[in-house]
C-alpha cells in the first residue's frame, strides 16, 4: 500500500464514493433507530461502538448482527422480520437528524468536480434511506448517479454496482476510482478492476483499515482529490 504523500493517480475520470463512514458519520442515527427497535422487542440498548462494528453490509445484515447479540441463529431468524420492520420505521423518522459530514467532504466533492470527474454514490444503505439523506445534507447535486444496496441483485463487496457505474459513464474500470472506508469498497473495486482509496475514519466492521488491500489511505476526500489527475 502506498503512502498518501507518494501516491498519485493519473487517467482517472470518475469517482465512486461510499456514504456511511466515508462522507457521513451516520452511526448516531443507527444508534438511535436500533435502540428504539430493541426497546420495542424488550431488549437492552447497545453502545454506539458496538453498533459501528455491525455497519456496512446492508440493513438485513445489520439487523441479524444486532439480534445476534442476544439470540442464536434460529432466534435471530424468528425475530428478523419484526426487527427489520421496526428498525426501518424508526430510521425513516430520524434519518440524518444525528448524522454529520466528515471534514473535507464537501470541499473534496467540489475539488473532484472541478477536475472534471463524474461522481457516483454507491452505498449498501437502501436507496429509500440514501436519497433523502443525501438531500438533507445537500449532497445530491454532486452525483450523476446514486445506487443503494437494493438497487441490484448484489451489493458491495460484489463488483456489480461499480461495474454498472462504469457502464453508465462509458468508462473502463481503470479510469474509475472507488473511495470508501471499508473492505467492502476495496474488494468491490478490486473485483471490478477499479482503483481504490480508503479513508481511515469510518467503520470497516471494526477492523483496522490498514489491513485492507487498497491503493492508498487518504485522510479526507479533499486529499483524495489532490492526488487525482484526470
């Protein structure tokens, strides 16, 4: 893995950017919605640090991980539908209320656009959550396309969503860089043939981002923009 100060990327014409843990610290939203759901199921609240380790592979996986704190596999499946419906109900009510932009995000998006790059947001968050959240944070206008975890038959770490963005933009995968906070982003990018940068401040399922195979770690999206030369 290259050190950021030595890293440059030429020939990049588009960036695919993750949402949770990359552009926005959404863990406080998850914390509120999950614990409201758990209260309905007469379960004890979870700490936000525990919840952070469950984030990143879509709502279904999140619910199974949350229920798995208290139940075995059979117990999880028995309660899964009720828990998911309750969580989605609560999340829609508070979506974005407790989330904040990470430093350098808006400046980074503006710098990437100024370099002539096309931008896509690809997240494993359901699209019905992702679009309102982007709008609430006034980020929608930066992106040509937005795909959620339910937009395709497969989600990250499968390359399907990234390959669709490449097709949308009529670009070869090597002309596209994925920027994210987790192994999901890196694995999807590697499988698609895209380049990949990781940020160090997100969730990554509770694992150190330094253990992820990527083309480099950048402190902010603005730093990523500085490295890219179209």
